[in-house]
């Protein structure tokens, strides 16, 4: 499977207490989901994966007895600045079943600054 990670930033700067959201390329139709690798007790920044509820397009539905169209949820990496400094985390795309070899890994450098 070919994974295009070129839209993802290699570096982000976030203020202490601030958040940066990074839209992740969706590969959930292939059974892959994003997770965060690296030091989980990092004191500089917290990185979490958030799912955005899918927006269903109007279509058949209960009135016709047909199921609504399927939509996949968008995934976001959310970086929260905790303390001034620099750190690196990995955004890991992979499956939670079968072979656990990651499909793709993206290194994200994070700088947390004091917002003046």
C-alpha cells in the first residue's frame, strides 16, 4: 500500500497551553488507524489522536428502508504544549490486527514556546 505523508508537517511550534491540530491522511478504509509513538510521559508536549465524527451526506435512509451512505471519520493529531522545550513524536499508521508492522511512520518535531 502506498502512503503519501507529504501533506504532514515535519515540525510544529505550539505555545504552552496551546493546541495545534494536524489533519491526518485517512486510510481507515484499509483497516489502518493512526496512533502516537515515542515517549508517552513527555513533559514538553502531549500528542493525541482524535476522531472527528463523520458527516453523513443526505441519502436514502429510514424512509426508504435503505441504510445511509457510509462515511469514514477524519483523524487528527492534536499537539498540546505543556512546557517550553523541544521533543519528537512519531505518528504511526497501522493495523491493530494481523501483522503489527506499521504501514507508515512520520516523525514530528515539536517546539513549545512561552506565548507572550
